[in-house]
C-alpha cells in the first residue's frame, strides 16, 4: 500500500492502532482485532482508497506468542496497489468480527480458517466447518495438533516398508 | 482357453461352463465412473483413443450396481473413504478393485497429512496396485489386463457367482 493510503487510514484511526511496518519484504499494516471491521469498511468505501477487491484471508499460528494472526490481502483498482492487513487474536479465545458484510467472498475464507485454525468469526452468517467432516475433533493447522490413532475406525497411520 | 476342443468342420468349440462365463466376464469389465483426485485425469486418458480401454470391452458405468470393477483413482480423504466403502458395498458380486497411484496405494505424498487415508486397502480389499504418480495410461491398462487374468482363474459356478478366496 502506498504511504499516502496509510496516511488516510492513520488520520481516521490514529497512529497507535494502525501500525505501518515496512521492515519485511512486503509492507503490511497492523490493525487491532476489534477494529478490523471498521477499518475494512473504511478502506473499501473511502473515495481515494477503494480497496474493492478481496484477494485472500489466511491465518498463521504462533504458539510461542500465544497468538493467531489473520492476514488480509486487498487490492485497489483505483490505486493499483496491494494492501496487507494483519490482525492478531488470542490463541485461547480466538474471536473477531467477520468481514463478510464488507466483501461477501471473505465468508468462505473465514469458514476455512474456522475449520483449520479454530478462529471464531462473530456475526458470520454460517460459521460451520467448511472442508473437514462436522464431527472432526481439533484444528489441524494449529502447530500443536496431534493426529488421533483412529478416525471412524480407520487407522490414520501406515507402517513404512522395511 | 486351455483344454478346449475345437471341432473345425462343425464350427464348434467344446469348453467348460466356467471358462465360457469367465471369458464373457473378462470381455466386458465395466468400471465405476469415479475419480478422487488427479489420477482420474489419467483414468480418463486411458479411456481415450490412444490406450482405449473400450477395445477390451471396458466401459464406465455411473452406478455401482452395474459395475464389476472399482478403480480408486486418486487421493482418498477420510471424508471420501466412507463414501468409497458405501459404493463398494453397493457393487454386485463378483467385484474387483484396482488401487491406482501412490495416493490410493499408501497415501503417497500425503503420508503425513491429517485428512488423507494412508492407503485404500485399509478400508476395502484391493486386487491390483498400480504404482506411479500418476500412473501412465499404459500402466493402468496393464492393471486391467491383470484383472482379466485373475478373472480367468475363477470358478463362479462352483462358488455361486462369488469370487473364490484363494486367488
Ligand atoms: S498419486 Fe499423484 S497423480 Fe495420483 S492422485 Fe496422488 S498426487 Fe495425484
């Protein structure tokens, strides 16, 4: 995202909650998790930003920090630039506002992250598992996930040939 | 067919019933139209003009009730595994299974995955394993030809239409 775009955001939300990080290869903006919906609405509809295209939403598990970070990739057809937002939530109670109402397609990504990392998105229209069976136990993309020995009486491991 | 008596001037072949039944069965192996991952693309190729499964009488059926052969083509997830067992039980006896590709054989490159069954032989009996990722159409053809050989050794009449277990 251009620095100008960040200025507009910082002007509205304050430099303490919206932190710009350009030390990494791709600069990103860190947003506090309770403000994510407001920031998204603002960034999408502001006449000078217009980040109308939602690329992807992914989740990263950091067990050592006890956080789960959500990474939002947005694109603006007006500025022709990519914007990366990051919000992190507590790993024990991962909960934040759904942005399905801003970009409809984000709902699918949120369901996937709910499925694999166990993040709960508040006010999502259908917060269920997306890919795994409904009776699955645990969240497989969390780093401390242990595979059970059996799933519905099927073995989950196979002996390596000697 | 071994042991057949051919009477040329009468246009007649004398054979056993089992041999004739086996010959008819092997010349019309109908397989279940069913693919679980990328191996299915190669399964389609096998039905295509170059390898042409049709020429040995193998055509796909979209319902398990009409199928003799199940080709498990691709990665089997736990979610899919339950459906595969269901389909397998819906097929009429005698039935055969080819496990196609490393994924169906042993989990393949998804060996350490949380959601993939490590080999379809954990849930259904498998007759022929075709290795490869994906196996070439020729390899699958070889597998089907091997099934034909197995079929020729069966005694369906004696076993009331079921497969003998010693093969
Ligand atoms: S064996 Fe290879 S080609 Fe076949 S389903 Fe697995 S990954 Fe795909």
